[in-house]
C-alpha cells in the first residue's frame, strides 16, 4: 500500500515540476516578446540598420515548441493563447511596417 502512495506522490511532484517549467517558459516568452517589440520599435524609428529577425525567429521557435506541449493546465493554456494572439498581432504589425518601409522580409 505504501508503494502506491509513493507512486502517486512522485506523480504529483512530477506534474508540479512540469507546471513550474511551463510557467518559466511562459514568462520567458512574455519577456522576449517585450524585448522584441522594443527592438522592432527602435529599428522602425531608424536607430538601427537591421531588423531583429534572429530574435524573432528564436521566439517563434520557442512558441512552436511550447505549443506542442499537451500538459498545460487551463490557466497556462489561457495565458499561452493570450501570448500567442499578441505575438500574431505584433508579427502582422511588423510585416505591414516593413512593407511600408520597402523591405518585404516576412
């Protein structure tokens, strides 16, 4: 009977660790998105010569990797979908701004 209890306890701890790991990834995505928006604003205002495409590709791959995860809690899924919607709107905004600037990159 104690073995079953230990197994359930370990299973619960693993789920808590996975949830904390996902929370860290979501926080990182949010921070990276904020930094990327600032970098694109700096670029679009003419302070830098190159758009931050590498950071955008890194963030895009992190989002794709996390979207394959099936162990989200409802709150994490809600937060992730909000971040995804914000990133999609930023991407569209940056695409239009680059097109108006004459640099069709995306």
